[in-house]
């Protein structure tokens, strides 16, 4: 049967339409619609840490055509997840690295898959520097590895990029980061600091807890400020009245007591995310500051001031319950000041 002219045109148009549908589906595969291009990443370091970008997007050294970042990081720098996800790849069996292409395949790395189908890669980790396993669920800010200089790398640094797969190839995408100066697209030779309040999952990796109470509200005679400093082996209590030391006692504690304090810190919902402006123009009042540390590096800092019936600061959670656990089982002679 012969087609008339109109039928032929309709047929040709249909074929073009079907072809264009196919082209559209290839395009949409290249740029999946569910990718969250406005996602705000955490800098991949510990809260409060600062790092310089040594090579940025499309860098001439090794980032041609890539949205990749190289952060300066000394060997052994703790690397924290920039975004939550599932561990997809870990490799940390390599020892060597250097500025030669022959080292390209020897870079230790971690890849984390995100909920929108993108992946984040963290490269050049230390030998045995991957602290997570394939399949682990990772929260944002979680410690995942230690940086190094393995693979194709001429200085100790962390290479970071985010990509999706298109026809089996990795396509990198630009990323936004939360910094102490707001949300930024990072530039080469600029330094950026990870804000302390961006810590969304409080680290269980702590070896020292400090609880400070500052008093400025009562008459001098009764004024008391005190501190509890707890480590894995010791508890130290100090108290002063306007700087005059009233008490400074250190006692040995058991591992169980330490674990109780650590668990209480985690279970009392103590967080530093509630960011309220500082208490300007209020004199007197009391304040509570809680800090935690690992290897002499602060990894939590929260403070709250009570003044004129208002509480301001970034510390939230049940601090009273936390203090009661610290005091539990401690001889009152240690902390009584009369
Ligand atoms: Zn790089």
C-alpha cells in the first residue's frame, strides 16, 4: 500500500518525535533531575579546622575539565564526611605516592554515595587511613579517614570531588560549602574554616569533657564559678570566687565513670546548633560552657548565658541532667565549697 503525501509527513514527524524523546532521555540521564545542585556540603575536616584550596576547578595541574578541589592537609589530618550517605568504595592498602602518573592507581580513597545518586570521593588517604567499611551508613560530619599523600600527588592533601555517572563515565559537579563566612563556592588559594556549629553529629570520639559554670549575678561573698574537667582516668574540680581559688581537687576515676559521663554527654541532647545572638548589654548573670576534646583538639563547644530572665547562646540540651551524672558517685568533699 502506498502512503499519500500527508500520511508520509505524519510518519516522518512521528519518527522525529520518537527520536527526540530518545535524545531527551539521554540528556536527562546526563543531568539527572534529582541531583541536588544546591546541596550545602560541610568542609571535610573537623569543626573549627581551616584549610587552603591548593587546586580548584579545572586546575591546570590535574583537574582539567573537572569540578574538583585539592585541600592542603598534613598527613594524618582527620577527614570528616562532607555529606551523609553510604560507603561505596574504600581503598587504603597503598603506601606510595608522588608527582608521577605511575602513581595514579595507587591513591587510597573513600567514595560515599548520596541519596540523590551523586558520589563524593576523598583521595590520597594514608595507608590504612580509611576508617569506614563498604556499606557503612555515614552521617554528615562523621570521622571517616585520615589524609595522606598516596597516589598521584606531589604534596600531602585531600582531593575531593562530587560526581554522577553518565554512560559509565564520571561527571563531576560544582559544590557549595558551609564556611565560617557563609555558604561559598571555593576558590583556589583561599582558606576556609569549618564552623563549629555545623557539626550535626556529635563525635563519640572524645577523651576530655569540660563543664564550666560562671557566676556574676550574686553578691561577691556568695559568688561561685566552678569547672569540672573529666578525662578517661581523672576528674578535676576547681572553684573560685572572683578569681580566688576555693578548691582545686583531682581524683582518679574508673573507666566506668568516664563512660557514664561520655554517655551522658551524648544522651542529654547537648548540642550547639541553636545559634542565637550574643547577650549584649546584660551585666551579671550566669553562664554554662561545655567543651569536649580529642587529642587536645576541641571538637565541641557550646555556651549559654542566663541574664535578665533570658537565656541566649548556642548551647541546648539537658545540662542539669548532664551535671548530675558528672557528680554522681563523687564524694561531696571534692566539690563542696561552703
Ligand atoms: Zn586533585
